[in-house]
C-alpha cells in the first residue's frame, strides 16, 4: 500500500469547514487508499490553527480511526538531522515540523506529500538528491 506524508496545511483544510481547500481535502481523503503518515510536530502545529471542536475531532480521528495518519515521534537522536535541514535551507526559515517531515521522508523513503507549502517542499532535497512528490489534491 502506498504511504503518503501529511503536512499541516492539508490537516487544517480538512479540519476547517470554511477553509477554501476543505472540500478538496475531504474529497481526496474519501477517494484515497493510501496509508497516511505524519509527525507529532504536524499534529501540534495543526491544533494551533484549529478551534476546539476541530482539534478534538482531529485527535479523536487520530486515536480511533484506522484510516487516520500514523503519527511518528522524532527521536532526539534525529535532531542533528533536523538541524542540518534547517541550516541548509536557512533562507526558507524551516520550522521543526517541516524539518521533521524531511527527516521522515528520508527515513521511510516515502516521497508523496499532501501539503499547501509547495514552495518549500518543492525545493527540499532528500538524501541521494531525491525530491518530494507534491500530490495534487487541491
């Protein structure tokens, strides 16, 4: 089964009914058979942008639905790799969540990503020169 990385923008769109990308996110999710995966930092970041009801719905989905993204913790031993990513792209002001997704892509070999941050994820390079595949969901 295909595994797809999930960034904050997709989850925010999914959680906010008034978001201009909400219907597109919900439709993509309804049609997809991919196994979704993200990092804890993306969940924290997403919760920051959602109202209480949307936050609790997101957390309930993550805890109780097999179709929800698997959530991976970045171990402190990986922080030097995140630092390298942040420094390599210092002009982009890469945050922890994005650096963690780069790390996850490198660890898993998964390149497909659901994001609204196409400028950054289109620029990031993975080990061996690989690129993320920006999945068209909007």
